[in-house]
């Protein structure tokens, strides 16, 4: 099934080298830029364009240590629903990203998941990922 890699501290300020982050965003440009930022931080990156694709990757052979997902996505699985299923099924830490923390999808997420507000800096991304991996 799923394996969690042990992470090393390549940059001295958080887990790195072996950790894989699954970036989930329906906006291809946002997914590309976010994935590139995650790679610059030293993590491996997988990308999915929606919740169903993310779950398919997680159910397959992919080894994922953290899911970074947008809150607002089309289809049956918005980011909160995806994060809930990822936690329940795979026990993988998840960070939600949103440009609107008061969006109605955030109802019910209340403190259950780490939140990263868009637009975010690479430093904020680094802190949130490292914190979620350490806690997860």
C-alpha cells in the first residue's frame, strides 16, 4: 500500500530530500508555479488537476508524504472533502490553500487542516510544509 519516507534535513530548517508532495489544483498555471516552488524547497513533486486524480495517484504506487491542495475545485471533491478523505484513508498530512479563507467550502474544515493563504511566499510555503510534515 503506502509507504512514508523518512525525511532528511537537507537545508537545516525542515524535512526535505526524500519527501514527496502531491500538489492538487485545477488551475494548471497555479499547479505549475506551486509545484516549482515546492521543488525549489527540495521536495519531490507530483501533480493532480482534481480530487479524483489525486485519489487515483494515492491509491496507486505513488509514495506521497504530504498533500497540498486548493480548496475550491470543480467536481465532487473540493479541497476540504479531498483532505478529509486523504486523512481518513491514507493518514497523510494535508495543507489546504485558498485565496478566500471565508469561502463556504472552509466551513467544516475549522482547524482540522493546516491552511496557507494565497498568494503566499516561498518562505510561507516552506514553513507550512515543514510544519505539516513534522506534525504528520
